[in-house]
C-alpha cells in the first residue's frame, strides 16, 4: 500500500491566548495558521463586559 505523505497533517495542542488584547493576538495566530473559521468560547460575564464583541 502506497502512502501519500504530502497529504498528512500534524495536529498541535491548541494555543491558549488570554489577557488584554488577546483577541487581536489570537487573530494573528489564526491568520498565520491559515485558519478561516473560529470557535470562540466565552461566558455571560465576558459577554456582559463587552469583551466578546467584534471590533
């Protein structure tokens, strides 16, 4: 059986980015990895504080 190693993918442990301005740093990580979609996990307190808003 022949294996096409060009189609292999390496999966890494997710990066955890937090702190003031973290969403902008996370955006840079996403772009560097070629990501196009994001799953943002938050809680009511973060939403209420306005930290989950686009901008």
